[in-house]
């Protein structure tokens, strides 16, 4: 088994439409999420929703991991996802309530 460190998202700008933070995991690979954080560069609170989506699924209320309001100028480290193992076909997605003030950073490792 080999582990390859990955930077899945680097200052990825969110919007009100879900975006892939960790893209669909390929066949014969698993992903371990080590760190996921969001930074609000705006001047008002922004609410971020994080989804862990199963194979062939879509982001919805049934797979919401966590929702949190981030104050302006603050970073939110999503401890709820640390160590999450994603299997083939799964992905992590996120969105913010309105605007484009929030940026995502995510790292971990591919296991093959």
C-alpha cells in the first residue's frame, strides 16, 4: 500500500453552487482527508456547508457533514472531517450561502 500526499484544494473560491473540494475518488484508490479549512475574506458572516457525497450521489441534506457560519477575517478548521476515509466514487463538496468571500484549502493522501 502506498501513500501519496496531496493538496486537493488550494485557495479554491467557493460560491453558492457546490464545488468539489476532493474530486471523485478513482478506482483502486482511497483518500484520507487530513485537513480542511475555510477562510472568510469578506466583511460579513458567511455560512459554509460541507458534504461527503457517496458514489453516484449528489450534495443534499442527507449527506451534509457540517454547516457553520464563519465570521469575517476568520478561518474555520473542519475537525469533523479529519481522518475521513473516502472510497472509490466518493467526494467532498462545499458551498457558501451567497457571494464568493470564502476560500477552501484541503490536504490529505491518496492510498493505492
